[in-house]
């Protein structure tokens, strides 16, 4: 099992910044991918950004240039720095962990943290 504990959500005005953190613990593989997804009311859960243990990064087009994902492998922690926030960024943000293997990769989710951007 892998446990994910998120922190850093909150309420911010448009144009502001927030930093999310997600600490993983448990049976973590050295090779893995951690990332952030978000889900707004009535919408599906979508990828925001993800980063592999080797440092490969993917961003959703909607956040490129505004959000930065990073990780500290010594702490098994991933961060999401969110700048220039927009009301449409309002959602529950979920941390995700996936084993970096081809077969039988485990997939875990955090409990979610609310981000609300007011206009």
C-alpha cells in the first residue's frame, strides 16, 4: 500500500498563488510517477501535471506557464506551485501515485484538497 497525504489547498483571489504538497509513504517503488489531477463539480477528473522519479514532466495545456511541478525523491514528496490562478482552476486537486512498471502497476489517490479561486 501507498499512502498519500496532501496539503496546501485553500481560497485565493484570481492572480494569486498556492503551493500544494503531497507526501507519499508505504511500499513506494524507486521508479514511479507522481502527479496532480483535478476535478471540478460535474466534470471528470483530469491531469494537471505529473513527474516521474527520473524527472520527466507532463503538463495539461491549460496550466503550462503558470503551474510548476517538482519533487523531492529523498522525501517522496511532490509539489505543485500554482501561479496566476484563474477562477477556472477551482477544483478538488488529487495527488496520484503510479508504480513505474509496465505490468501490474499500482495506482493510488490522495483524499483531495480543495482549491478555490475567486474572481
